[in-house]
């Protein structure tokens, strides 16, 4: 067994790194340092370099995987069927997540407790930044328009995933319509880029535990476990919702619809889940997710190369749940009437805006401003829970990634793939 293979099989290093980082980060706080250099600066720098190295792979990986995937499937005329299945699972799982969130926020009523602190002095600057983002056009309409970029190079350099995906889908389909010699040259070319990017990912994954340590320690140095105390009820509601969705809802789908063992899937996905938790970015986790779904869960490249990149951009079940709970929380805290219409509006908006949420840290906050505006609440409402947003981001990103991987399993099984999760994952000692 070669070394990179062994690395892929061992998530314990990453797990240990997370535990040590939580302890270390909470203990030293933001001011701790060594020889005059603050730990925060050190971890921030190393963490950013690590995150950059993962993000570096995303654009070539997404485009090559979708183009080569569609070029292969489009020729068989199977994309229509696959597309319908993918979108049904994406929307179905996100709606399920939102309804679970809605149930818990009504049951627990975290905003009714009136224990929420007012906006703190440090927060307005972040709020202003978010408002500017909205003013700059991060609205629903602009998300819709960004699906069709006017310049693909511009979309590539700005990492505009929806535009990139749209271009790749059509480009891949166009390949199936040209003469066979040119088509096979292009297919080979993009398949080659895809494989090289996967190897690139394996190289980065060797540094995973160290990168994870820096990123998690940094978060806990700033947020600290203390921030949980004042917002405990809100934190609890979100975490409970996310847990029920990912530990009950999705496993039931895996067991009864996909007919696979949910535990095996958790094991197979553990490196990707831990990476998502540490990076708070499903986009940056994408290379690791593809690797786990294909190599550890055994989904074919044909399905994985489409379902995972698309899901990473549009299937944000964890974020959708969070948006619903957070909007309801603010509504409760402001004491507004939570009629059926308001709740329906929150559910609908959480579903729609989660599609446009980018796979980057704190992206949900922008979507939340849109929802608050629609239900007539002041944007300042965000200040009620912003202190715990970063910690909850880690949790919802993990759920986003897990939900994408479950969709890949569901689609693969419905396409008759029998090798999916057929064997137990044997972790090396
Ligand atoms: N951080 C999340 C992700 O990357 C998006 C969000 O909800 O803020 O999936």
C-alpha cells in the first residue's frame, strides 16, 4: 500500500488535530504568543496558506470533472434522467433540513427567552460589510444573472462557481456533438486534467492535520467556548437540528432508499467531514469530498464527477437549516407575529437563498440579510447571533458536505451501482 493511500485511510490524525486545536485555542486566547509573535498571527498565516492550497485546486477540478462527466454521459443521452434525480435529491434533502430546523426552533423558542445580548461594539463593522455586499448586488436576481457569465475567463478568475458550472455543462454537452476525433482529443485532455487535480489533492492532504490545527485553533482563539454561554439556546437549537438531520434523516434515506449501511458511509466520508468542519468551506473541501466519495465510498467517477461539484455549489442543506433557525430566532426576539404565512416565507426563502450561498466561510450571513429583509426585520438582527456564527459555520459546512455525499450515494444506487459501500472501510492501524 503506498503512502498517499495510507494517508487517505487515516482520519485520526485530523481528528486529534481538531481536539488539540480546540483545547489550545481556547486556552491561549487571542493575545497568547511566543517570542513577541502572537500565535494568532502564526496560525492565521499558516491556515490561510493551507486554505489557499485547497481552493487552488477547485476551479480546474470542477470544470474538468463536469466537462469530462457530461461529455461521457451526454453521448449516452443519460443526463436528463441523472439531472432530474440530482435536483430531486438536492431539493428534497434541503427541504427536509429546513423543516427539521423549523420544528426545533418552534419547540425550543430560543428567541422567546430574551436572553440575547444586544449588538456588541465589535460587530457593526462586520454588519456594514455585509450590508455593502447586499447593496453591491448579492441579491437573488444577481445570483440568477451570475449563472450565465458574459466572459468565462472573468468567471474563472473570480471563482464564480455557478457561471463556471453552467459553462462546463454546456461545453461538455457540445463535445458530444462534434466529430469523434476532435471529441476524443478533448475528452482525453479534460480527463487528464481531472486526474492530475486529484493527485494534486493527495499531495495537499498530506498536510491536512497541520492545516486543520491552525484553522481550528484560530477560530477558538477568537470565539472561545465562552461565547456559547450567552447564546446557548440558539446554539443548541441549530446543533440539535443539524444532528437530527444528519444522524437520523440522512441515514434513514441511506438505509431505506439507497439500501446501504449508513455507518459505512460515515466512515468513508470522515476525512472530508473533518476537513469541512475545520475549513468552514465546502468549496475548499471539494477535492477531499470527491476523493472520499469515489475512492472510499466507491461511487463511480461518472456519477461523482457531476453530483459532487454541482451539489457543492447548490445543495446547502446545513446552511438552509441554519438560515431558517436564525431568521426565526430573530423574529422571535423582535416579538413579531409568527403566523403560518411568515413561517412559510422563511422556509421558502431559506430554500431558495441556500442555493445561491457560496461554499465559503460565513456565506450564509449574506443570505440571512436577504431573508430578514423579506420578512420585514432590521438587518441589525444579525448582531443577535453573530458571536456564534463562526462556530456554527463549522457544523453546518460539515452537514452540507455530508448531504452532498448522500445525494451521490442515492443517485449512484438508483443507477444500479452495486459496488457502492459494498465493503467495510478498513482503517489502517
Ligand atoms: N460555510 C458554508 C459552506 O461553505 C456556507 C455557509 O453556510 O456560510 O458550505
